[in-house]
């Protein structure tokens, strides 16, 4: 294993591999090795502790892309420094079909102890298959506060029980081009904008035509970039079969498209235009996108590929009456195999990784952890190339994060329907009312089946 390369990965290298994390369940690493690899982590062959009662324990940790992920090895080393009687072996199942592979391994009786959970549909399946250890009792006895995770733990409850805890989180923010704002003589966006204020600011920042056109805002072709504005009030969800609440969102976005405030969806789709390119070439003043793009932007500024060298970030726009810092996100979590022979040790390692100590280690590699305390934020914002203004630093603090796709046994099928209807609405192959009716009818049929 080339651990020197692993350790040397910077924030920009790590998170740039996460470019698509927000839309693909964190399927964000370079390797796609489908073969399972079972090997002790470097430096993990610890001898038994000299302290009485601490017998040697070997834990097996199921994960993907050991070589391409910077935080695995430091987490193991930090834990073993405090628990020298514990040896941790990683089992790399590869990133391709990781959750399917994990389910197969567990159903076959594999002696895995710690399980990395990659996405919500996979998590739901493992819960239904009774592979995961219930955690609410453990959380209570160890004073683990769900509030530390920004509201995500409550969203992965199943029948009032929790089976995993988040350790990594990506969330949506607004990126903006300071030079374009300066040129237009318009104040920078703030960390507290309603949808209406965001729309108003985008209109102010739209100018020019042809090759000189500057668009006030930009929405990528993912449905999450548009539809999920509608769930930020906490009153609605995309898995209950009623999507009428999305009408005001579509009306606002389509009006911006008709008025030339944002690029045309159909053109973006047919040309396969990537969101990064329009930001790099100074074509858009503002863009809503996930935190995974921070590292990519930093890296591309340094390489010269991004011409948007003077940039910043602010918190996501929100509905009236909703607190600033409310946003959308994805999580990566840890669980414990219900059949683990070393359950106590596995739970303790999970507690470390998903707690504040683990968050500090994860942040030191440039990755955004699920817990975002002052130390974590400081670690990330001090990385070379991160915007130096206070608003950009404050943008990393969230108060509520709603999962892009919430917990539901039919979430994968619902996703397909919502994507198809979104495409029809945005390309005007269907009116807003027709598109919403299509969502309602098809998802309700799916839920009743």
C-alpha cells in the first residue's frame, strides 16, 4: 500500500473526488475495485495493552476505496493510540455496488464488525435484513446527543430506532463570483437570504448578451438543484406521493429561465454542460451546489483552469420563517454488525469515529465531517485557497440539514419517477401542473403496490 500517497492527499484532492457526492449517494472515489480486500491497516498490528482486563481484540471494518480515501488510516491510528489492545483490519469491498456487496457478505455470515453505510436505500435494506445493531440504547447510555449531527440522525430513524450514526456530511451552499459583483456594483450575497431575495439578487446580477452574457444564478440539471428548495420548510417530503408543494418552486425557476436569469435547462442537458465550467469561466454570478465543490474550485484556481479566482460562499437560501443555515445534504455513516463477536469494541470504535474526536481527525484531512464544531470549521477554513472572508467561513455552519433522499424502502424507485417528471417540466414537455400530476399518480401507485 502506498501510504505516503494516502497521507499526502490534501483537501483539494480528497473533496474533488467527491464532485458528484450530492447526487450519487457519495459514490465519489476513483477506484472501482469490486473484489474484497482483507488486510490489516498499516501500523495496526498493536500488541495487547499492559492494562489489566484489556484483552487483544481484532475488528474488521467494511469500507470502500481504502487507497483513495484520506481519513481511514488516520482514524484507525488515532483510535489505536488510545486503545493499543485493538487491531483494526479493513475489508475493502470496492466502490462499485458497495452496498449490494456488503449485504451479500453479511447474508453469507461474513465476520465483519464495523460497517460503513454509503447511501439511504442500502441502509434501509440492511435494516430490513436485520443486519444492523440498534443504537438508541447505546446512544442514551453514552450521552450521545443526536443534535450534534444537524438533524440527520432523526431522518434515518426506523420505527423509532437508529441503526447508524453519520461521520461524514456534504451539504448545499451558494458559490458566488466576487469580481462579477464588484463590477456590477452590487453587494455580495449574505448568509441569510430568502428565496425571494435570492431571486432579486440574481436579477440584479444578470447582464450582457451572447458571449458576454452573465447569468445571475445557475441551476444544474439534477432535480436536487431545483426540487429540494421545496422541502426546506420541514413540512414536506419527496417520498409521500404528494408533490403539489413544488409548484411555487417550479414557477419561480421557470420564470427565471424565461427571463434569461439562468441558463436554459434543455440546452444544458443536450450539451452536457457541467456546472463547474460555467462557474470557472465567469459566466454565472451565483450557483447553488454542494460543499464537495469547494475543493475542486480551490484546486482549479491553483491550476489556472478556473478563472473565477475571487470567489466566496454563503449559506443556502431559505423560505420565509425558516432559520438561515437550513440546507440539504448527504451523509456517510457507521453501523455495527448485529452478529459481531466483538460488539462492545465495535460500538466504541463507532462512537470514536462519529464523535467529536473523529470529526477532528476527518477535518484534518480536509473532509467535512458530520459534526461541525468550531474546531472542525477552523481546520477546514484554514486550508490554503479557502476564501478568507468571514461570511465564507460562517457558511460552513448549518442549523438543519435535510437529506436529499430521506429514509424510505422505495426511495430508489421514487427517484426515477421524480427525475423523469422534473426533466419534462424543465424542458416544457409538460406544464408544471401536468408534471406534478404525473409525480403524484406514479409515486402513489408505487407506494400502494
